[in-house]
C-alpha cells in the first residue's frame, strides 16, 4: 500500500456482538511498529486507549473478535479504544484496510465500532473497506466489497456507497463546508484486501456485495 500522510478524521461505525477488549491483539508486525510508545510484538493486547503507530516501510495488523482485522499501512497513527464503543478508534494519520466478518447486532443492544475523523460518519454492516487520510482536508474512502452509509460530521451530506468490487469517494473540507466526490482506485489492490481476509480465514467474493 502506498504511504499516505496527513492529520484528519473520519468515523466508520460497524455493529457487532460479543466484542471484548481482551480479544483485540496484534497478529502481525513488520518494521518499526509501536504500541503506546514501545516496540510492538505479535500477541500484544491492544487495550482501550492504546496508540498504535507504524513507521516508514512498516505495517501492523490487529484482530478483534476473531473475524475482524485492521491492516495499518506505513506512516499510520491509530488510537484504538474498543471499550468506548461509540468511538472505537481514531485515525489520526495514514491509512487502514479493514475486513469485518463478525458484526452481528444484538437486537435492542446494538454495539458499534467506529473509526473517527472530523469530516464524516460512515456506517458499516459487514464489509471490506479502506480509508486514507490524504491531508488535513481530504479523506479517501473505498467500499472495497460491501456497503457504507456516509454522513457529514455536521450533517452537510449523506450518501450510500456500495459495490461488489471497489467504489471510491473523497471527502473534502473547504472552510466550513464538506463535500463528497467520486474518486478512483488508489493506495490499495484486490490482493491487499484478500491478504487481510486470509489472515482471519476468510475470502472475498468480488461478484457480490458483502452486507
């Protein structure tokens, strides 16, 4: 995955049942990866409020609730807060890919996991997606295989994006306004998504929308 830099936010909410913080752990480390300022290792638990960072040429993968994985690209800063389910995690910099396959909602007690930025709220119900902070005013989102509902952080827009095989948008902040425009496939490939899915024993069917 190509390196992406910047400081911006975005929220992606995903509902799932049976999540507990002690099931969030690092399963893969390559290069310079830190957990709360110290070198990270395979098997390290990612607790509420933990800050995970990847340096140049480095990647990290976090699995939670067995069938959900976050792939952090190089140059990424992610604050992970699985106990604060209304927030989930904050993507401060860089890029992540996620494959979410254990998102059953508990009726009447729906739990949520989110990735926060200042520009949008995107609702996820079981999907493969990619998010990149391009700079302080632009966030790139790809619904790689699934459906996402996006809302502007201040209610400026709402949009649903769904695709069996990649659909991309860019959320741009201009002054106090936020807009969403079509984008092209950037920063990631089919192989990147498939490799992340394989780490949790899953495959991606590019012929159908994952919901």
